[in-house]
């Protein structure tokens, strides 16, 4: 097929793909590269289910064009665990039952990872504000906030 | 649709000026992609300006700050000098959307999207910010309030791009602040908003001020009567009451699901007084 040839890095791997100009990064990740961890919730940047990191910047991949990935470094949920070893945030989400249907979970984990990278010891309020761009219709957020605070504590070695 | 990532401003202008059909500038895309996917617009050409080096940076000069039109609002929030000089502008810019949107959205985009409820615009208008516009016939610099002409409409001609937003250097006894009313605590669109920017004189009284209101008219309002109400005062109760009255009188909002005319007029005055108080304290006023 014809399209825009894009070379990028995803979870540390060099990746090349062809995409159409109007395709979003989320569509490329899911439909062309089989990375279906990022979810489409709203498609308008309101729910955060498609959160990924582009050059260490948290973004909604539904509001990024696939062509914009050229030369960037992208991190998705698929790169979060180290093989079979879960990231502390992933473990704490399971321990605290911080998910039910699971649609929002990859976005929350990516956003929480970004939050803790910028603030290793956040208050509950900072966690709630920091994750305000991620919507969850199941948990009521409390378990998610507790899981993130617990993971932060473990990651600090506290 | 074609996507292009030009490396120079002149290339970008040439592409936009020569485009057949609908051409759009892509900076953060947090409005553009939503409008595209909602079928509100059908671009034939998208010109991504993030590859243009000078547009992607904040430059501090002897005269103030130049914020390139491709600089995400999150980057503004991380710029200590800008935050210190223009806290109201930065807090307004950092209220747009979520952390995810912050990583992409820009104040130039917020301005050109021309929503009456745009968060950064009242703060920029209060700050006396200017937009540097580059186009096929050269550059021009206009007040930011002259960019939006109505909801979704701007004064930009075909081929023109906002290159940067310029914020002046100002005396240290100055302060600015932005407040909005939303029914939630985060991630919402302003029902009413107010930006206040002021400088104190040697006597500690307000020497000059600018007051701007958002979401109470088709474009952001610069309310000179509101500024006049506090100039020469230390924000005593009488001055604050006059400020609130001037704002409520100037507001000509619509009734919609987010707020009534009566509510918006009242809250415009309340927010302006609160923002004025914060700006005054930031300026060192007591």
C-alpha cells in the first residue's frame, strides 16, 4: 500500500510502519502494530484510555497522528513489565483490586508511571489531580489512588 | 489528505498559502484532531509546525518572553522564569485539559481555536500579550484580543501562522492571576473566567491594571471600566465592589446548559475580585 513511511522507537525497539495521513497513533499502534494495550475510549482526548508516552511526555495517542511518531521514542503499556516481572504499579493495581473491567487500566498505569517519574512522593491530592485525565467508570477511583500511593511508597524503598 | 512537516517557517507559509482546499496548522492537535474526527472539518492539507525550530522554544529576551506557537503548555509550566514573571498566564495555560492534553496543547492554538471559553486567553489579554503573525506578505504583531473575532473565527488571512506569543518584561511589583468557574474540580470548560494583571506604584496602590473576562461574550472581553475601578486603590471594599459591578455590567453571556445569563454575570464579578486579590498579593501588595 502507499502511505507515509514512519521510523520510530516503541518500547525500545526500532519500528517502521506505513500509515495514512489521517491515521492516529492509536490506530497505528492497535491496527497496524498489534499493540492493543492502549484503548480507544472517547477518541477525543477526554478519557485517557489511550495514554502513551512520546519522548517522555504523557499524551493521548488518539490525538496524535501516526505520522508524528517519526523519530520519536514511544512507550506503551506493552513495555511496562520486564518480561514476566510486573512493574510495581501493575502489581499494586492487582493487590488493591484497582481495576474491574480493565479498559482504563493501561492508560492509568502509563499516566501513573509518568506521575511518579515526576513526583516520587505525591500526596493523595496530587495523585487525584495528576490522574484527572483518566476516567474510570468502575472503581470509583479510590482503589486506583491507593494502589498508586502504595506503589510510590514501595518504589521509594519506604 | 496530505500531512507535511516543514522545517522552516517560510516553507510552512508557502504550503498554507498555496494550498488548494482546506489547509490547517497542526501544533498540539488537541482541537484540530477532535474536529477532524468529529467530521466538523475535512482537511486536504495539514501543516505540522513542530519541525520548525524557532517555534518550538520559549526565549527570554531583554524585553520579556517569546513563547513559540508550537510550545506545549506543559513546557510553559516547567519554565521557572516564565512562571515567576507571569504566574497568571502559566496557571491559565496549565488549566487546559488534562496532563495528557497539557503535553500537546499550545496557547497559540488555544487562541486560534477561538473559543470564548478558552482558558489561556483571558490571562493573555489581561497580560497585554501580543501575537506575532507570519504570512506571505511578511510579519505583523497584534494584540492577542485582535486574533479571535468570534466563536471559531480569527482575523488570520490565508497563509498566516501565529509564530509566537510575546509577553513583556514588567516591573517586579506586578502580578497576574486567572480564575475560572467550573462545576467540577478539574478537566472542564470555563462557565465564566477572569484574568487580572496589575502593577503597583511606589505608594503600594494599583498604578495600572487590565481585567479580562472569558465565556461571557462571543470573544474574551477586555473591561477597561473594571480596570479603572481599581487603579489608584489598594483594593478596598468600595473598589472591589465597583470592579465586580463593572464586570457584571460588561458581561453579555448566553444561557446554556453550563450556566445562565444571571449566574454568569454575577460570577464574572466575583471571579474578577478574587483574581484581583491574588494578583495584588503576587505584586507584593498588602
